C-alpha cells in the first residue's frame, strides 16, 4: 500500500524527542496492525482514482452518492455566495446563522421530534448527547459493540458508571436494568446499525425493556440515516417507534454526503446541550455550504426514494452474489463484513482485491476483535450492475486463492 510519507519534506526540522514513536510504528507493522493512508485523486464515487489506479470503490459511507449530486452542489455554491465559507465562531457566540436554525427546524420535522441540534460530526453529537444529560447517581448501559464515540463519551463521565451488555443480548440488557434499579437515571444506548457487522439493533425489544424499567433510550443512527425507514428517517421510523425513543443521533457525513451529526430530541434537551455540550460550546459551527448541502439533501430524500430503493437493490444483489460463490456473509444493511480471521489475512485480501481493481478496506484490531479481522463491503446506490458483477468476480478469484471459499 502506498503510504503518504511526509518525512522527506525538505524543510522539515525536528527534535528527537518523539523518536520513540518510530519503534512503536515498527511494532504495529510487525503485528500487521499498522494502517497507512490510500489517497484518492477523484471525487468520492462508485469508481475512484486511488493511489493512481482506477478502482471500484466498496468502502465508502456515501450510501446514496449524494456527495456529488448536482442539486447539493448548487446549494453549496449558493450558500458560499450568500454567506461565505465559514462562520468564524462557535454557535453560542456569533456562529449561529438563520440557515442553522432553519435547517435544525426542518430536520426535526423530518425526524418527527420536537427539536434537533447539529454538531460538527456524528462523533461529537454522541459526545454532546451523553455528557449533557447525565451526572452523579446515573448510569449508562451500553451494547458491547457500540461505536467508539459512544464509548469515549461515557468515559468522559467520571462519576457515571458504564455497564455493558453482550451485543444485542436482551437477557443481559434486562439483567443490567435490574441490577441498576437504584440509580437516579439510566441511559440505555445502542447503535441503530452496527458499523462493523452491519446488523440492526433489536430496537423494539430495547424500547420495551426501557419502558418496563423506566430507562432513557438513545439510538445512534449514523449508518441508518438516509438508509433505513421511510425516506431514510432511520431505525426509529423503520420499527415504527416514533415517540418511544428519547434520543436519536444522526449523521450528515455518510448517506447525506456532507459533514456533521445531529441529536434529535426534545426542546429541553436541545436547550441543555446548547448550555452544556462542550463540542457545541467550544468548537466552531458548520460552514454555510455544509448546512445548505444538508438542506438540499433533505429536499431530495423527502421527494424521491429512488436512490434509497437502488441502494437496497444493490445490497440484495451483492449479498446474493457473494453467497452464491460460497461466502457465508451475514448482515441486515448495506454494510457487509467478509471475515478473513487474522489481520494479516484481511490485509492480504484487501491488497489482492485492489490488484484486481476493487477497493475494500481491511478492518483490523482495535477496530474489531483480533480474530475477527475482515474487509468491510459498503454498497452505494451509485454502483452499476456491471461494477457489482466485476467486484463479485474479484471476490471469487481472490477468495479461492486465499482459501476463504472452496475451489
Ligand atoms: C455508529 C457510528 N456513530 C458515529 C460515527 C461518527 O460519525 P462521523 O463520521 O460523522 O463523526 C460513526 C462513523 O464512523 C459511526 O459508525
């Protein structure tokens, strides 16, 4: 893999106090855990120019191809003309424009919630939500495979113990709810779609347990926004649980094609986050182009489901294709993990597929368990059937070579 090695920059000067990190990099390399960056010299799309090679892209979260949609590009350009390229401030000082307010209102209508608050990323949206509402005497109950941003948000709450239940295990969730009955408040938090395995959370069961034990429910719909539910409203809509999930996180950086995250919740929770959430208070607000790109994406989602329908068609087609050549793949979503086992084998699979003209990133420890290294396929509405067939053929050739499927 081509590395973006900047060490040879002619004018670079350095002390030697960070030299110990060279040994740490070497150690990661020996364990096959070292990641370097592949560099794209085209727009993000179904076919991309990567490290100088034209390849089919099966690794992006650009589920609907909105990042290059003409209507979104026009909206972004107009926002730059009208408002400039940046806001110059955090929201609470002078970084709230009328377009931020209008977008949040519109997003709340879309999500059928009282309010929404937009943050710089899905990562910071999780941070804002979890850290703003809990304090001493409360507990968090979290699925073992929840996203790193949820785990980190919980870690920031020094006085709030975190209880973990085995992935999607409702018996364990109930046990955690029983053992924390004396807490002042409980927050149960789950990914809506799990980012590494592509499975969907058992949200109806989680909601029923939280109602029974009076716990707050939060779902991180980073990978469900624009993908699941009517017009891409997410898992709450998919399971028809409107009004029964207290907090929904969404991203604007995956299916919506731009950048950012949001919390959909009550008006009071929005007000509290405006007053307490540190990423909101201490980091500059979304640039106008991003806000208006996202507004245009909502227009599109609300009026036309063709892209979402195509995404699901491609997902079914590709999954069936992999199964027909002998891969035992499981997933409920356009995220399809192909487990290789060791990190060395996952890297090899990814490398060989790249040589065959298909880019699928290997995912290794610590992102996934050491023995569950994989490549993670992500489908997009923009893949053509020919591209999907080519990718399946590459998976067949390389899978046989590496003994992942039978001869
Ligand atoms: C489940 C989940 N939550 C949150 C995030 C963070 O979203 P963003 O990339 O917008 O920061 C991700 C993305 O990696 C994710 O997979």
